[in-house]
C-alpha cells in the first residue's frame, strides 16, 4: 500500500527571542544549527528537523494541542538535563504501558517538548 504521507520530518517551535532560543536549543539538543537566519533556525536531529521561528511575543500560555516527542534512550536523564538548563517540568517521566516511557517539559518560551522511549517503534527509511 502506497500512502501519500511518509512520516514526520520537521517540528517547529515559535520563540520570542530567536537568538536566545538558538543558544538554548543548541545546549539542550547538543547540536549546532545547520541553517541560521533571522527568520528561521534549523537543527538536524539525527535526520529530523527541529526549527525555530521568531514570534513577536511569546504568550504566557500556549496551547498544548500538539506535541512532538523526541526519542531518548533514557527519558529521565534527558528530562532532568532539560530542567537543569531552564525548562519547566510539565509531565514527569512515566510508563504509559508496554515499556513506553514519556515525559514533557516546557522550554523558556512555553513550547512543549516531548521525550519518548518506545522500544516497540523502529524508524523506517
């Protein structure tokens, strides 16, 4: 069966201060951007794109209707590291069944960052 959608490629976070966000995300994901312009900063996270776009003002509250979950072998240690870098705890690491561990934090611009370890999921080309 051939489907028109083949998978997730990019997660974009809107931020009020793109320079500060670029620095924070470089530390948080231990990567430097591969694309860096005032209108967009892109990071290659093992073949997936994490993008930053400027917004005039980061609202105090952002809706949590969509959350991208980034793979982490040890969710607890990554969660703790992000909090130590200034992220706000949102949902602590928890087993949601079948050995799947998830957690979320909020970056300094109130975007939700999801973390997941799902031993049942294998990335396909």
